[in-house]
């Protein structure tokens, strides 16, 4: 029976069965107002879809309702097949709706109908446009990878990669999970061969290469028979492309052959890698892996031999066969042990080869390589000697060791020959001349002087980076000739080295003429311009001339030696020592004036400090030769020397000048020189120079004449030096009996002496007052000390300076304590002063104390004025000699 609302919808639908809203309202009313069975609602959906078969809304709602009603039913229920049929009927009209296809495929995958699900996905991909495939493919790939049929999954993934190639990495990951390594390697190769491939996960081509190498080397049995994968070519292309992973890639290739059981090919790979890597890091990686593989193979062989021996002990039959196998295994083990030892011994040489491949112009590494050959021979030679001592072998082994040593020396020679052919002089690291000298040294030690000389001759033709290297070659050649007592040949070699090449002179003159340069300095400047080879500058090298001049002095004549010295001075290539040697050479042969002319040339060539030893030697030699007979000439020499002397060397020259005047000239001239010296020396030495000046004036003209010197010194020196000199000045005045002058000097110097740090100064003044003063002068000294201490109250010192000052104070107190009378008198005066002050202060009214304070300030001001003008202070003291007035006396 129908209800009233159903009859109402039926009447409306009968009049207009193609109206969607009526059917949708009918379904909503059925769902809301009556519970109604599912069958009844299905009939309504079927009637509606019969009239509206292309309504997506009705089909979607109908399918979802049927699917929701399947919850709780067993998988074998007919309702599942009915829903499948319903989906098929819906897709007849809704085949362009992706949502229907997605729900249908998801439903089929949930009920585990594999073939139907795959066919449904395929039909959906065929029916839908390609722009709507993404969601379908995601569901398809997710289902097929979880379904468990690997072949189907691989085929589906391949189709998916045609639609979205960027997912190839996820395909590789899936292949690794199902252990399909051949296909995984093939897919990775496709990624790497595509230059425009960009990894969705952000992996670099380097990481993809490493992943491919790991897959192939770890599972070689899966890729060895693949026609599309040539692992050897892949690795070698990776080595050429990724220079920072060369060692790891070589190890992957060797590991690939090891896992296949092809150990000899793996060994060939390791050997090729060791001989081709260019970094120490890659060499270490490959070499360590190589040694580890050899050790593992050796360990396996030893275990196999032990098993064979055990089996031979257990079975007595086939003894000949077992013995043969054991002997072959033993020989194989010995061969592998020898191979490992040889490999370890060869490691330094292999490492050196790596460094040289990295930079074939590294001179130090070529030296190291030759040294390795020689040291390797020495080690083998020592081992042979030890074995011969144990086994009591005859002299035949000595011959063998000599041959081996000769062979190693030949290898070292070949190494140096290869080095000098390979190294470029302009870009080499180190000195190329060292290689030539080392090669000649080997020939020399072998006694093959002809080859040594030929090597040296070739070495002199090389255009080195610096002229110093070429000079080393020429000097080394001459020294080699001298070691074999070929002194004349050595002299000729150095004479050739010191001679300007003909082509050099021609090029220099041609450039000078072309540029209109005729002056010597301009020609020399033209020589330094571009296009000049190293040999063009050899004739001005100091080292070459030094050895050449030594040989000339020893082997040549006086004329040839003088010509050589004159030539080096003319070229301005002489050093200060060469000039001194030339002058000494002439002096020893009594060419005194000529030697002085050499000194004159030398002092014009050099400046301080290089010219200092020349001037000193020149002046000493001149004084020793002529004494005071040529005083004016000597004075001219000294004036010329001190005119350019720097401050740090001025004291030595001025003192020597003054002593010469004292010895051969006039005392007043010497005093003037000392006065000039006080201005020429550096500030740190002026105090000592003034002391010397004062002593000399006192020596020549008397003590009183040294007063202007002291006064000038105190005026011009700094504060630290002035206070020290004031003590000496005051001591001089005290010795002369000028006590007032000495007191004024001490008072003047006190303004520079802080009582906290310069206690020695105040103790010296106190001792002076105790010996020569009275109560008033002692009080004046105390007031000055207080005023100076107040002036320095804002000055801070370092702890080290304060400790130094306290140390001086302790020393001064110890010295003062020796005079008991002075100490007791000082104590009495201090006590009396304190008692008088306290009594007057207690008895005085307030107004009187204020007046006394003003009076005290006036006295302190007068003391400061006295310090600034000590001459007025001395005159004021003379006026006070008749009546002594207490400056601190209170006016009560």
C-alpha cells in the first residue's frame, strides 16, 4: 500500500516523468517520512533512471546507497555481483564521469577481484580524457603494487611512466623492494642518460650514479647477463664525470667482479685504479680495499689448505693426489703472501706517483721519488746482508747485492731524467736546478765525470724561473770540478758564468738604440724589460761573482783579479763584503791608495746600514796608515760619514770622530763633535752622550766648564733623563762646595719625580739636607715634596712600575739607616713640627685658622714659582741667609 505523500509524487510523476526534481523529491520523502525497505527505494531509483538514464546525480546516489548497504554482508553475497552489474549499467551512460570509474575501481579492489579490477582500470583509462588520468593512475599504482602480482605491477608501472616519466625513481624503489635489480638498474640508466631529467625527490645525478653503482656491485648476478647494461662502461663514464668519487667508483667496479668470482679481473681493476687516480684520498680508498681483498683471499686459501690437510690425515687413500693438492695450495699461498708484501713495499712509490699525476711539476715529489728508489735498494741490500750472515753464504751474494744496488741507482737516474724532461721551469713548484744538480751528483758518485759534466752543461741551457737557480747550477758545476782537483777548469767555468752573453749584449744595445737611450742607466733599465731570458742576468748575480772572485784570488794573477773586481763594481753587482775583500787584497799587496779608491767607490755605491762596515774599515785603515799627517782629509772623511749616518749608528761614528780629534787634532774640535753627537743620537742614548760630553769637557777644561753642559742637558732631555742628570749635576756642585746651587738643582729636578715611584730622588735630597742644610731648608724640602705629591696624585702607574719604585725606596732606606745621627735629627724635627702645629691649631680661633690657610696657600704658590724659576729661588735664598724665617709660623 502507498502512503499519501507517495500517491502525491506518483500523480505528479505520471504527468511529467522526465522531471529530475520530482524524482529527487520522491526519494527524499521516501527516506525521511517512512523507513521503507531498500528494495522499495531501489525500485524508485530504477524507475527514475529508466526515464533519466544520463542523470549523474541519480546514478551516483543510487550506487553509493547500494554500496553503503553492503556493509556487514559476506563477500559471497549476491548483492556484490548486483552492485557490479549496476556499475556496469551506469558506465554505459556515465563512461565520461571519472568519479564513477574511481568508485567502481575502488570497489572492485576492495572485494579482491584482480582481473576485473585491472580490466576496469584499463577501460577507465581508455574512456577518460588524459587530463583526468592522474587520480586514476594514483589509485591504479597503489592497488597494483599491493596486489602481489609482480609482473603485472611492472607492466602497469611501465605504462604509467609513459604518462608521467618523473615517477621513475619510485618505480626503482618498488623494483628494489621486489628484488628486480636488473629492471631497477635499467630504469636508473634511463634517468642518467636523460640530460634534462630532474628528480622529484631532489636527488642529484651524483646520488643516482652512486645508487646505480651500489645496485650493480651488490647484485652483479642480476645484471651480468643484461644486454642493455654495461656496468664497466657505466662505471668508467662515472669516473670521468664525478672526480670526487673516483675511489668509491673504482671499488664498486672491483666489487662487481669479486661477487661474480672473477678475482683476476678485480685485481686488474685495482691495479688500473691505483695507476690512474689523481688524489691521495682516492688512492687511500682504493689501496686499502685492494689490500683487504688480498688478505681475505689469502685467509680463505689458508683455511682451505688446513681443511685439505685434515682430510688427508683422515683418509689414507689417494695420498699422491692429496700431496699434490697440498703442494699446489702451499705454492699459491706463498705467491699471494709475496704479492701482499710487494704491494705494501710499493705503497710509498705508488703514493708518490699519485701526487706527481696531480702535479707533474712538483720538484719536491720528484726528489722524493728518486730517494724512494735509493732507499728501497738500501733496505733490500741490508736484508741481503743479514740473510748472508745467518746462512753463511759465499761472495756470490755480494755480487748480487751490488747488481741490485746498481739497478736501483739506474732507476734513480731514469727518474731524474724523466723529471727534467717533464717539469716546466716557469710553473714548477720548487727549484728545478735541484733536479739537475742531483742527477749530476749521482753520476759524480759513480765516477762518471763525463756524464756529470754533460748534465751540468745541459742544465746551464735551461731558462729557469729565477737567476738564482741558474747561479746555483754554475756554482755547483765549479764546486764539482774543485772536488776533483780540476781548479783551472772550475776557474774557466766561473769566468764563463760571469761573462755577459753575446746575445744579451746585442739585445740590450739594439733596444737602447731603438729607443734612443745611450746613458748607462737607461741601457740597464732596457735590459730589465720583457724578452730577456734568465741567462742575460746571470753576469750580475752576486753568488756567481763571489765564487769567481775567490777563485781569482786563489788561482789568478793580481792583474786578472783586479780586473774581475773592477768589472763587478762597474756592473754594480758587488756586495759590501766584496768591496772589503778587494780593498784588503790591494792593501796586502801594498796598493794603499788603490785600496782607498776602492773604499771611495764602495761608499758611493751603498747606503746605510750596508755601508757601515765599509766606513768603519775605511776610517780605521786610513788612521792606521796616515795617523795625523793628513788631518784635513781625515776630517773630510768623517764629515762625509756622519752626514748620512742614521741615528742608531751615529754614536759610534761621532765617538770615533771625537777620539781622532783628541788624538790628532784640537780638544775644542772634539768638544764641538761631542756637542753635535748629542743631537744626532736617538733619544734613548742622549743621556749617556751628555754624560760623556760633560766628562770630556771636565777633562779638557775643568769642572766649572761642565756647568753649561749640564744646564743644556737638563733643558733638552726628557723628564726621566733630566731628573737623573740633576742628581749628578747636584753632586758635582756639592763637591765644589756650591751647596745653594746643588739645592736649587735638586729642587728643579723634583718637579719630575713622583714620590710614590721615584723615592730614590727624594731620599738623595733628604740626605743632602741632613748633611748640608738646616731646619728651614729641610722644611722647604718637605713642602716641595708634598706639593709634588699633590701634583702627581692624578697619575696612575702600572703595578710593575710601582713595585720597581718601592724596591728603590727600600734600598734608599737601607742606605739612609746607616747614618744614625741624621735619622735621629730627622725624627726630632718631625716630632717638634707636629707638636707645634697641633698646639697652635688648638689655641687659634677660627678666623686665625682661615688666615693661616690662606698664608699656607701663598707659600705653596711661591714654592711652585721657585720650581719654575730656580735662579730667582737662589737669589731669594741669598737674601734669607741673614735672617731665617719659619714659613709655617702662625700669626696669632
